[in-house]
């Protein structure tokens, strides 16, 4: 009877040990899941940062296009000014030529 009781106690202790092992295993599993969640969160942060970098790159390209367009407008305006100055110079040259008596026939 004492041996039977001792067997029962040992069996109960074995069950307790098995339960503790299960709890520790579940705790380790929870730790692994928590670590995996942290990794996923870090990956999402990296993706978000990459999207921000891409968006910034697109903004820079857009700004470069705007600057180039502005430079083209300035060059076009300068070309127009030069053309107008050429027209004025030509008119002044014609006026000078026409005011001289020797070249009146040219006018």
C-alpha cells in the first residue's frame, strides 16, 4: 500500500513536471511569436522608409523638370529680346542710311 501510494505520488509528480514542461514550451512559443511580430514590424518600417525615399526621388525629379522648364522659358525670353534688339538695330541702321544724302536712293 505504501509502494502504491509512492507510485501515485511519483506519477503525480511526473504529471506536474510534464505540465510545467508544457507551460515552458508555450512560453517559449509566445516569445518566438513576439520576436516574429517585431521582425514583421521592422520590415514594415523598412518598406515605409523605402516608399518615402522613392517618393522623395520622384519629388526631386519633378523639381528638376520644373527647373528645366523655367530655364527653357528664360532662354526663349532671351532669344525674343535678342531678336527685338536685332530689329531695333536694323531700324536704326536704316534710319542712319536714309538720313545721309548720298544713299537716299537706297531707301
